C-alpha cells in the first residue's frame, strides 16, 4: 500500500513484518512510549508478535530513507461464531502525524482482515484519543455500546 500525501511530503509504504530486523526493532522501541507511558518494550515479546500465527505486525516505512515511522498490530482469532479480528497498538511518530500515515496503516490492516476472512474487526480507544477516534470513524468503524471489562491477577478478590 502506498499512501500519497501530497507533492512535497514523501510517501510511506505499509509493510507486513515477517522478519524482525534492527530498523523495525529500534522503531518499535522508540514508538511504544508514544503509545502509552506505561508501555515497556521487550524484544522477545516483539519477536513473538512477528512469529505468532494470530498476530500481524504492520509498519509504515518512509520511501525516502527507509525510516519506520508507524506501527499497528492486527490480531485474528477463530471463535465458534467465526473468524474475528482486533486492531491494537496503533502508533505514528509524532514528527509525521497528520499526513495520513495512521489511516494508511489502519486501511492496510482492514484489507488484510478481509483477505483472511474475518467477519468483524474490533478495536477500543479511550475517549481522550480524539485524533485516533476520528481516524477510526473516517475508515468506517462504528461505535458499539459495550462495556470493556479487564481482569488482572491483582484484581482477584479471593
Ligand atoms: C492516532 C494516530 C495513530 C494517528 O496517526 P496519524 O498518522 O496522525 O493519522 P492521520 O494522518 O491518518 O490522521 C490524522 C489527521 O491528519 C489529517 N490528515 C491526513 N492526511 C493529511 C494530509 N495529507 N494533509 C492534511 N491533513 C491530513 C487527517 O484528516 C486527520 O485529521 P483530524 O485529526 O483532524 O481528524 C497518532 O496520532 C498517534 O500515534 N497517537 C498516539 C497514540 C494513539 O493514540 N494511538 C491510538 C490508540 S487507540
């Protein structure tokens, strides 16, 4: 997928990572803190994301210079009700936001989800992530009234 922003801005290419190279490793390490302050980078985990059947790591690479400036993870998983998909960890480098890189990443993930036969693609986003929410609605995500629950080992009252 090539996303043409305009005449002066270099384009980016969206790629699926099938081998973890140093450029991708370093870029993800640099981008994760921009996703969440509590995100901690771990190379083993990233290698697992790349190798795992259920996860597909997408990166956005600048066409001039090969810099990786964005990433997204698509999760696909079979359920008795069909193949489902989830989009997670969408992040674009602060320096290149507002040029369509995020949208190109999300559209590539949606194309892939359709290709593999996913019935639905879900994602969650905090209301404070306004730019992200506008992006998701722009590409066709529709809000659903559902409550997100999270359990952590420390939440067990027993
Ligand atoms: C959310 C995020 C991924 C969006 O990435 P991005 O590359 O800036 O996204 P886009 O460029 O596709 O869209 C952003 C804005 O740029 C605008 N835009 C896109 N291409 C443009 C262009 N060529 N010229 C002018 N504006 C453009 C879009 O219309 C959009 O405007 P809006 O925010 O007013 O609706 C990025 O802001 C980010 O990483 N945020 C921090 C992490 C985060 O919140 N992740 C989401 C977790 S749910």
